[in-house]
């Protein structure tokens, strides 16, 4: 059974996202004074400690939702493209209803400093009458409604004792005594966590944790490339909002799936555009969430809109992925709309033609596999996820030190770095120091001989021989230290170790790959 699900609902700008971030102890949801920032359901697993720090921690799935009602600020009804944002209201409320329907506990957030409003009373009525999602029956007495999933009022922005009296007014809603907290200064945070620890239903099993998902898959792309449509097709439901309004998705939304006995988490990110076109801080926050999604994923799907030319944003995203060294699949979406279109020469475009076009435009990802799909029709979607699994496994491959040393030396014998002064490049030691991404480190006599051009040549030759044909890997080169010695196979024979101010030579019996920090500055590797 899954971890207990706790949904946070409320009107716009009452502090729902701040509450989630406070409990998660990290910046998960975007927080801004502008109403309507959160649109989709944003979920994260949170570990709660027992009262007084005793007992086993409990894991809950906490879900942030958009504000109920017309959620745009005054004067901000239309975006910079003239689209009416109130058209998203129905979609946002659908996501809220889905969160309520699947929840085991509902937290109804109300702004203590603003007091009860007509919108709060309306939400309370809808929850009670089950018109804002259908609260499931739990077979026992809940809070305010017999046998239904309980609702607890959270008095947010309760910044100190003077606000507690105002918070108690929320008892009149009929959901019992309110819980109080302040995400601003963490007032009563510990009390809130202990209450949730005891209130959350016991549905978790020790092995059922999102952290045990086999793969985290970040889905990135420019605006309207079809990222949310792809997630919804995988989910078989409207898990995230899909709209013709560009920039609908803002947060990085994690959605867990099962595929042929394997689990993976798809991270739907905000569609990006040129930085100079950002209309406010929210787009900068969304860009930051997209970068974090890449940093924490195991593989990336870079979505390209087949109906449009490769743009500067596509190139920037490709560079972002390239610098992250994450395995990536270039996914050409909307092929059902592009197939059969005529080129400038009047010839119908084929998948092979488009692949050649991508290789020319995205040269930094020339090694990455290309998958052509239609998220709307479900064409090739399953196969694309399977390909991402293959790329992840490829990034976890390990190569023995002996094989690497022999391979690199054979490459240098055929074509070594050139030197105007006649200096011969020598490689003393080569080893794979880590995986995910695979990182190959080399000890050489003259690092300056290994220019950027030669390193590209070396990487291409290594890619042909190593199991990293379609995944990025890093090459780190440094000079030999005076105290190092290597045998014919490149194995370390001696290194000087400093201890309590003295130095001594010692024979090494550990494998280099088990303890790379002894030989390489891992800051250089990073």
C-alpha cells in the first residue's frame, strides 16, 4: 500500500505552497505573492518524526494544489501573449478535486491574518457536501462527517501567540479545532508535524517509497512542446494541466508510474523560453525548478516540437543537458502533425531526414538516441520510456582499469597529441573513477598537450570501444605527482601519504576505483 496521502487545499494565496515547503524542508513548490502560481498537483514524500523524536519516522505523501476560484491577481488576468488566464480555472479546480478524492487526510489552509472570507466558507461547504472531489469512506468516524476522510483546518501565517485567538475563530467552520503554524518563522511547526504524525492513516509499508523508484525521468522542452500531454498519456488521466496557453506548467511535478514491473518517476517541468522574454520572477523560479529536475534525475527526455524549427531555446536546453552529463533521449513530438510535410525542395519529410536535421542543429548531443513520438496519440511513448531505461543502465556501466589503460595507450600510439616542441605525451594511469555519469580520469606527463580538440578526438575513439556509445561521459586529465609510481598495466605501485607531519611510501593494496579520492581531486572531476 502507498504512503498516506495528505492534500492541502484552500483559496489562492493563503500559504499552501509555503506550508508544503516548510514540512518538506526544501523548496519544492514555487512561492510568490502573486495568486495563481501553483496550478498542478505538486507532491513530495515527507518523513515525519515521532513525538519527542521517538518512534520510527513516518512517511507521508504531501500534495500542494492550486488556489480554488478565480485565482489571478487584479490586473493580471491576461498573460504577456494576451491569453485569458481565467480559462485555466476549471483545470485547476479539477486538479484540486482529484487531490481531494485520492487523499487520506485533507488540510484546509486558511490565512489567519486575513481571517475568514466568503471564499473560505464556500470551500468548507463544498468539502462538506462532497462537491469539491469525493471524500472517500474510511469506515470510521471522521472530523465533522461520519465515515469520510477527515478534514483538518490549518491556520497559516500564525506568526506568534497574538494570532492564536484569531485562528480559533476557524472552529466555526465545523471541522474541529484548527492547527496553527507559520512558514515564515516556523512557529508551532513541531506541534503541527507531531499532529500529522498521529493523524495520518497507517497505510505505508517499509518497501513502498518513492525513493525506491527504479528511475527518475526529467521531461524538459520549450513551451507547448507537449511535456504535460506525454505525462498524461503515461498516466492514462489528466494528471497535469494541458492547455493551449503557453507556460501553463510552472512547478516541476513528480508523477510515479509502473511499466513492466519497473517503477519510474516522470518529472514534468515548465516550458521554457528565452530569458530576455521572462515576464517576471515566477518564470525564473520555474527555470530553476527545471534545472533542479535535471540535477536529480537519472535520465532526460528532451522534447522537440516537430512542427517547428529548432529554436534558440531548444539549443540552450540541449546545452543544459550536455553540461549535466545526464543520459538523454531526444524526443521528437507531434510527428503525427509533421509527417508528410514538404521540404523546400518539395519532398516529403521522413524520420531519417529529421534525424539528420537534428544532428546538424544539436551537435553537442550527436551521441544521443532519437525517438519520434506522438504524445497525443500515444505513438511510440512506451518504447521511449524503455529507451530511457536503457540509457540509464548504460550510464551505470563500469570498465576495468587494465582495459582502459591498454585502450588509451593504443589510441595514443595511432595518434597522439601534437607538440610544436617535440614533446611526447605519455599516459601513466587511466581509471574510471565513478559512474552516473561515467567519469574517466587520466594521469599524464603534460596535461597542456591534451587540448580541447584532442580530448574530443579521444572521447570519440573511447565511445567506439566502451559501453558508452549513446550516453555522455566525462574525461578528467591531470599531471602526475612526484610521489606516484605506476606499473606496466597502469596500476598504482606507490603513493606518498602524509600522516602527523611525516611522509612515508606505502604499497597500495586497494583498487583505485574503490577509493578515487586518494589519487584525484574530485572537485576537478565535478
